[in-house]
C-alpha cells in the first residue's frame, strides 16, 4: 500500500513511524531537508520544497499512492491538499480555504464572531495602517487589558508578539504594529487581540469534515529555558498523562474546549467547505473558561510525538477515515500511557541559532534508555548530521507514570553532542505543580 507523506520535520518523522506500524505501508516522502529518520522509513524521497505544488503533483502521479498525508501548514496554505484531491488521491490534510483556520488569523476570529463560538476575545483586524490601530490599543489599555499583535498571514512562528513577553507594554505594541505594516510582515495585515491570562494546553482532533474525534490533551512548553524563561520557541517539549487528562484541567473545562472545536468545524464547513485533517486547538485556560489562542491546521510539533506513539488504532485506517468522511464508523483508541517529549535545539535558538554545525547522536544509548528518537531539522551529509538553526531532534519517553516517562526522556536527551541545549524541567513534578498552582491562584482570586 503506497502512502505519500509531505513534510520533513520531527512531526513528520512521528507521522512516518505511525504509518509504518502498518506493515503493508510503503512510504513515499516529499521533503526539503534530508531528515535521516524519514529517509530510512521511505521507499523513495523527492527532495523538494513542500510548498512546490507542481513537484508534489509530479511525485504523486509517479507514485500513485492510495493515501496522502500532509504534515506542515505551509503546503496546506498553498493548496497542496486541493491538488492531491483533484488527482483523486484520498488526503488527510485540509484544502486551502478550510486551512485558513490557521493561515489567516482574521478568518479565524471572524468565524468565531459570526457563528458566536464560545472562547472568543476582544480583537480588531486592520488591513492597513490608520489611527484606529493606536486607538484600539489605547481602548484596551483603558480596560486594563494587555495586547497581542498578530500579523494575519504565516510568519514561521516568529510574527506574533505578546505584551509581557516580546513586547514591554502596550506602547511598544503600537511600535511593533506600525512595523508590521511598514515591513509587510506576514502580508502586512494585522490583528490585535486581548492578551489571555491563564495556563496553556493543546487539544487535537481527527476531523473528517463532519465528525471530530479528540485526542488526549497535551501541554507544550514554548519558552526556551527552564522555569519558563527566555524567548518563545516553536515548543521545547511536552507531556501527556496516562488518564488522557491534564492535572489542571477539570472535566467541565475539557468538555467546553471540545465543544469549541466541534462548533468550529461546523462553522468552517458552512463558510468555506469541509475540513478534513488534523486540527490543533491551542487553548488558554482562563478564569472565564478555555479560550482559543490559535488553531493549527496540522498536528502540533512536539505534540505529534506525544500522541502518535500511543495511538493504538492503525493510523492508516484513521487517515483513510479522515479522507473518506467515515470517522464515525471506526473506534480510535490511545494507550493509557504517560508521554514526555524533550527537544534538543541549537545554541542561541530561537533568536540567533548556530547553524550548519555537526550534531552527534548516540542512537544506541537513546534506544537503551528506552526512548524513541525523532529527527527534526537536521540534514544528513556523508553520514554526518548538521543542524539547520531550527529545532534539531527530540526524544520521547512513554511509561505508565509521568515521572518514569520523564526519566526515560531525560536519560535519552543526554546523548547528543554539539552546540545544542534542552530544557531539563519538562515533565517534572515541580513544573507540573507550578501549572496547578497557577490555576488555583487564578481561580481562587
Ligand atoms: N506546539 C507548537 C506548534 O506546533 O505550533
């Protein structure tokens, strides 16, 4: 059974491994980088940018797969899923218009407003610079709210800036807002939103257009350094719990988050057509319930590495059900295991990462630690690995208890040699307790 995979990061390595658990799968991958983990699992690789629609189509025509799975958001944003569907290939990954739930922050917020979906917040969208931009920020200041400045289009995770994180205050937010227009960052349109206060978590769903099947919630860690210090990254690591809950998320709030995602897919269908793929809701748990920070039209990275290793159901079957609109006909199960993922990243990441330096990995030691290794943004040249500047590789521990999964991941992550670093504290009792304390503090105020 030939399956086409588009994408070459750690998320796609996790997707590739999950697909290959079905012994009938022959994997054909199109990716830009030379990810050794994915190369090893693939029959053939087409090294091309994932956004090159023509290259994807030519490769798909040559391979003639029975299924295509798209990993990253960028190809979705340029219509790779549309093109594959037009060729008659069942595809897990939304078409360009439904994918706007990620690729256009304006589309997302307007959808929430139009369909009165819970979990909304104060925001304003601006297509060009006018005095109203500063007036809106002043209004938020007068209401005691800090803001988030979001370029509307994709910026590779670097465009969104938050007061209290990358921006000092609402005045600095004004300067950045002006810069977004002046430098045409993310297409030069922007959304200004009220900053949410609480604890973040992510909820993923498999979506077949009409039905959504939820995966266990996961918590990612965006800050670069231990104890949530440093710049916001693509995610330094994440954990999930054996009971498929999170210790700070009560049943009512969890259900509320699911309801928000169910209403979102209905609204997308109504507005631009069916959404078929993986949907990732990044939530902030606030005192007023879960609120959507943003959606991604794909699996989270690192979250895919928590979720896919514990998926008990054949992932091929799940992807086919997504593509064919038959998720209601299958049962999807996850193992009741804890998972901890830790990322190794280049020194200086994410602001000034070192690049093209050799990374040595003691793969045997990682295997002996009982962890799974996922290659991310590394290139293999002449049997050596070189980091690219983005996150390099990740290790995942799976165990009955979270403390054991953390130990496995920690023992494994000590086996990298190079100009790289990682967070020690992800999945530790101390850090998880910090999140619980934060929620208790907010709710008991
Ligand atoms: N967990 C961050 C992301 O996937 O964008």
